[in-house]
């Protein structure tokens, strides 16, 4: 028992950069979500943004924006704000980290497609966040100083 605990704490010490990245990512997205939820006109901002980027968004994505996202901009705004908040809380707590990270990568990928920026554009932070979230989803980021560690013994889907 003592050897296992010692090995576990050594692993946590070695993995501290992952914890730092996971928690910073969580704080960043939670803060973004809270900011959006506190704005009265966020849904109208989403509609204006999507309309203004319609010509720049990726061509394969444009029909989705026209048919679903613009008419349903209030639903999109709700999903973005609450999605960012949920992603942030999950990352900070290290709870269902893999699921949250992959869902967050999907969300950020949609931001990127709507903006239509080239992958290597200096202003394209969406690709950077997508890669960070994919990495956090592919490694056991929530099992290092996160709730996934204690819960993974009980719930197999958190492993």
C-alpha cells in the first residue's frame, strides 16, 4: 500500500505541468463562459458574428451556418456559454476530463470553421485550443490531482 502511494505521489509530481495546463485551460474556459452568461445581448452578438463571418467561414461549413446556426443563434449562444462553463469546471476539477476535453475540442473546432481562418494564421487561437484539448483528452489529465483519479476505480468509463 505504501509503495503504491509513494509511486502515485511521484507520478503526480512528475505530471505537474499537465495539471497546470488542465487547470489553466479550465479557468480560461470557465471565465469565458461566465462572461458570456453575464451579457444580456450575447445571442445577438452571436448572430452578428456569424453574419459578419459568413463570407470568410469555410465553404463546407457555410450551409450549416445559414440553415441552422443563424436561425438558431439563441440556442447556439446558450450552448456556447454553458458549454464553455461546463468545460472549464470539468477541467479545473479533473472530472470526466477526457469527455469534457473531446467535447471542448469539438466546440472549438466549430468556432474555427465559422471563422474560416487558416491553420497557421497568427490570430487563429482556436486551433491551438483544439490541440491542447485533444492532448488533455488523450492523456489521463484528470487522473493527476483530479477527481477522475478517485472515481476511476468506481466508474470504468472514467479510465
